[in-house]
C-alpha cells in the first residue's frame, strides 16, 4: 500500500509540475503607449460628441448622441486615430461637419450592408 501511495504521489507531483508550465514575455513600452493613446483618442471623441452644440446638431440630423457614442465605442483604434487626426487638422468650424460626415458615411455603409452599426438601419440587399 505504501508503495502504491508513493508512486501515485510521485506521479501526481510530476504531472502538476509538467502541466504548470507558464511562459511570460516582456511587454514593450511601444505597445503600452499605443494602447494608452488609443484610449485617449476615444475619450476625446466621446467628450466632443457629448458637448451640447454637437448633440443639438446630431439631433437635428436625426442621430442621437447615444448612437454616436456607441459607434465610437465600436470603432477600431486605427479608425479612431484617423478620425481624431482629421478633426485636429480641420478648421475650427469644421469639427461638427467632420463628425457628421463620418456618421453619414457609417449610415451609408449600413445601408449597403457593409457594416451593422445602427440597429435601426436595414441593409438595402435584404
């Protein structure tokens, strides 16, 4: 009985030691910086869409602020970076126009069936 117990304990110990193999790797500071920059860009866009003048313009065009924020949350990091870059390069009065243009393009893509961002828009092909 003692021999069987020793064999089982040894076997179990070996199994645990072999299956507990963990591999770790260093995280580059570049990847951390890109992640933080993307979060900052997203928060900038959400803050801009949350402004009262932008909200009023969106509502006058039939888009709710919640839908715009949901779309921003659904964008990839590269899309957010490109949109922020376009907004920062636009003239002072063109920010609202840029946001509305992006939202209109997204609505057209929804109509074409390429994306499915706005649940109230049904693709033309269906």
